C-alpha cells in the first residue's frame, strides 16, 4: 500500500492535486506536457499514434509500395514463414502439419513444432503483399481497417490455398469479434462468423483462440450457458495458456451471476494464480486472474486488499501489455469509486485516457467514468470534454448508450 500511496501522490501532483485523499486541494486539473510523473508509462505508443494520425493515407501508400516492389504476390524463397510470438523470431520452411494445438514447420534439416498459442502469424509462400498490411493493422488493434483489408483480399484472390483461405476467414472473424467486444460492431454477426469458422476448421491453429472470443461474445450477450459451453471446450486444450483462459472465463461468468456470493468465482481465479507460469503470455493470464480476484474483493467491500492486488499488477505488468495494464487501472478506479475516493478514481481513469488510450475497450470505459466523475470533483467542463471525446471516438460503444440511458 505504501507504494500505491507514493505513486498516487506523485501522479496527484502531475494532474493537479496535492495532499492526501482526505485533504487534497485542487490546483488546476491540467495535464500539461510534463514527463516527470509518468515516464514509466509514457512510451513509444503515443508517438506511433501521432505518426499514424493519417493512418489510412499512410497505409494505402505503404501497400502501393509493397505492390510496386514485390508485384502482386510475395515469396520468401518459396517458403512459408512462421513468426513465434514469445521470441519474435521466425522459422522458415514448409508448414507440414497444422492441428488445433500446434503448427509444424519442415525445413531441409529439421522439423520444428510450435504451440498454437505461440504462433503470432504465418506468412504463406504465395500470398498477396497487402496481407502484411492487414496483419499489421490487426496487431495494432486497428480492427476496422484490418477487416476492410481482409475482406478486400478475400474477394480478390482466385483459388487461394486451403491454408490461406482459412487464415483470411479467421482474420475476418477475429476482427469482427474484437469490434463487437469493443461495442463497435455487431455481436450476432461476430458469433455467427466464429461458429461457422469453428465448424469448418476444427483442426485450425486458431481453434482455441476462436473459442475464447466466442465465450467472451456470449458473455457480452449474457448468454451464460453458451459462454460456459465455449469455455468448457477451451479447457480441453493441452496448452496451459488456454487452460488458464478457460478458468478465467469460468470465474467471470460466476462473478457475473453470483451476486454477493463470490466464493466460486474467487476459487476459479485463485486456481489460475496458483498454476505454473513459464511464458510471458501465461504470466499475463495470471495478471488477468488477479484482476478478477480484485473484482471479487471489491464486491466484498474489501477495498484495501483489492487495491494491494491491483497495485501489484500495475507494478509487474510490462508497458507493452496495454490491455492488461489499462484494465488494471479501470479496476483500480472502480475500487476507489466504491470506497468514495473520487479524486483517486479520477487519477486511475486518467492513466487510461492519457497513457493507455490504444487499448480501445478500456479507453471508452475510462471516458465514461471520467464523464461522471469530473463534475463530482468540481470540474464540469472536464466532464463535458470527456463526454465529447467518448461520443466522437466511440459513437457505437455500450458506454455511450449507458451514458445516455442514465
């Protein structure tokens, strides 16, 4: 807790507060441009976002350059190239076998088997150059742009290989699902695309990722039985990361349905926390489980315990894992709100708005709470600004609908 208080006094000065929670006085509530209080979380993403302000033009030009330089089809010595997520290294050769658990790449000297959850992407030996643009947009969370590219590529290729066809179908389904989960797309359409993909591709290396997305979409619909079915199927995976994901999904369903009784949900989250985590992705899953556990503690009004867990997640999470970090600050803000600490809640949500805004789902949620909280701390104009940003950047978000309903 001492580290948490130190961080908050540090950020309080940055955002215009001074003193402790009970004695804070408002200086200005202006963020300015200083880096002194937030260098830990002020990294390249902001610069990249500024560079990509006119992203559509940039992407179109880049794609044109690819086509000019490489022609309509790009090849890497006639080989497939698999990028490994955990090392960011590549393995080239012929993809000789694909299952829901792994991808095998055969070269002249050896065969490498890569776990499905560690496959970042496969660049097929004969694929459209523009596919790299779509993958890049998807990787950066630009799902609407990536979806448009995937659909354009799908419609322009005659007789694609079975593997390329499957990857394009998943790219479309994945982007549609991510947009729906951010309340920027059609949930029913996303569910239909994923159900169709799973039925047609039961041995795809995207199989378990698709089940996770499907479970989250069904949970968004509050279709709990279907969500539970998805996570039970996901739990059959031999890969620890997906086993963790399934258990976290189970815990979230139990928490959503359990009212004041959080025992079953806590048990699910704690089970994930107790599992061995050897890879960065598995450690991230444990952070997600800790966020779930903190939500249980908030439900039990154990705010100090919840904040201690959240502080640990914020301290230990890598800045590149924006989604996890942003969700930690969202939970932190909700915890402060529940404890009637509105100024500290504002600071938590401001982390997301000013530093972690590329995590679009949490960003929209942060703006929703800032719209409500700014007037309560005497800054009505800041609340109006937050509302305008929410409505402009996330017009179809559930948070805009919720704001208008209140």
